[in-house]
C-alpha cells in the first residue's frame, strides 16, 4: 500500500515541479527575447515614423548585408521594384531581397530568417504619394521595409534555449530523485501513525473480545436454567454486570482518546483551588485505602490557585491515585504532594507498590500498555488510563513523568503552569 502511495507522491511531486520549472524556463526565454529585440524595435519604429511627415524620405543607410547593426531601409515601387541608389546594392543577395518582398505590410516588427542570417523587419505600406529621394532624384513608392540584422541576438537566444532545455531535462531527473526522497520522508509519520492505528485497533479488539466472551458464555449458561431464580443465578449475573461495566469504561476511554486525537475535546479553563480539589479526591480514596490496608497520606500546600479544567484535572488525579492503590500491597503507603514551584505547580503521587521494570518504564503512557509482571488484565485495567492522563496534562501545557524501581514503588510527577 505504501509503495503505491509513494509512487503516486513521486509522480505528483515530479509533475508539479516540472511544470513550475517549464513555466519558469519559458518565461525566462520570452523575457530575454523581449529585452533583446526591444531596443531594435524602438529603432525601427523611430525610423518608420519619418514616413508620416514629411512626405519625402531620405534613405539614411545603404542596403547590403555588410550593414549589421544600423537599420536598413528597403523601398519598393508598386511594380515590385527595389529602389536602391546605394553603391552597395551589388552585395545584397538576390534571394534575400525577393524574400523580403514577399512579406505582407502589417506595421508590426517580426523576426525572419533567410539562409544563415536573421533579421528584424518592419514592413509598412507607404502613405499615398510618398517619394524616396536621393539628391535630385524622386521616385514614388508603395511599400517600405526597415530591416536590421539580429544574428548576434538570435545566437544568444539559441544558446539560452539550449541551456534551458538541458537544464529542464537535468532538473527533471533531479526532481524525480528528490521526489523519491521527499515522498519517503513524507510517509514516515504517516507510516508510524498507520502502524499505531493498526496496533490500537488490534489491542482494542482484543480488549473487547474478553468481556464479550464472558458476557456471551454467562448468558448461555443462564439460558440452560430458564426456571432458576435470580438468587440462584446471581453469580452469573454478577459476572455479566462486571464485564459490562468494564467494557463500558473501555469504550468511554477509547472515545476520549479518539476525540482528543481529532481535537474534538476542548479544555475549559476556570480558576480553582488545587489543594481543595486534591483534599476532596484523597478523602474519597481514603476509604478504599483503609479497606485494602494501605496508608494514604498527603502534603498539600494551601491556597494554590490554578487555571484548569476541573473535570479533566479530577480525572487525572483519579487515574493516578487508582493506579497507586491498585498496585500497592497491604501495609504499603501512598503519598500525595502538592506544592508551588518557580514555574507553576507540582503534583506528586508516590507509592510503595511493586514498581515497574526499567525496560517497561518508557512505554507506560502508551495506549494499551501493561507490564507483564505488575499490569495485567486481571487487575481490571485497560491500559488506557495513563494515556488519558498524559493527554490531560499536555492539554494544560504541562508535563508528566514516571520514576520507578522494582519492589520499591513508583512515583508520578505532574508539572502544571500556574495561574496567569
């Protein structure tokens, strides 16, 4: 799949860059062409203006291919005869003269090529009764041509054209190579995201399969005893309810993460007293800790204000305290700290539980991650809690980190910016 996408991206990159390169080359060629002939056209137009007034026109330059830079005037009679009193007439190639005669008067300069020479020619119909003079001789003419040799300009344009063609071809090859490189770099984050999505779907399917299998099996057992009372089948019903709650929590967590990925969840910041919120949550968990035989202690600095989403912050603290109690054995301790720092607020939840192996620690915030030894599905977790906790912290422009040692416990530290 990615190979096809890469090929399409390379084709798209190549096509776009080649079109840009081609348009740029054509524009450069046309610009140089215009600049090279612009001065020539000005000279031709200035000379042609002498046809308008006065009626008599004096030929300023001899006709002949030996004249390169100055414009040359060719005057034609109605009978198609070239009027040329210059002594250089014998040097004019007859084929060139006949070719000039075939040009249609249109009053627009144009480039023509006869043999090995290029000319810029302005062909005009002479006003009625226009006479070309040379000394005392006056001859009536019908067509006048103003000609200038542009061999040097055309040579520059020819060389420029070859350079642009070669540059476009070489650029096309380089674009293809660059396209493969850029397409590969572009697909790296897409490939990573795709692999994560595939893993996420696989893990979610696996997590959902277990409660669904339990619900199905318990329901089938209930159908085997249709006349049994609820009391008699209470164990099976309890198992169904337990797995239903677990699946409901899993679906809710998945929905939260999916909405966070698509930026559909927004943080509603409001002023709150963090120490008061922590006191309330710790009080709720104190009863659970007492039942399990775990000592829950706190060290909360009073009067700490924070701009935060109270519901999401409550969810974060519940996740951290629930994990701490879940993986701390009887006679263990859980300690919660809330204090001001130079950059804002720091919340620390530390326990004396089983701990997390060093090789697993970098992945504790990954979705569906559970360490083999201390985080198993039998504990009732889905492996999504810490992923949600990380999202909540980052949505508040904060950071969260985990430190742990096997047999000594785990510490989660949350840094949040203070009230602005």
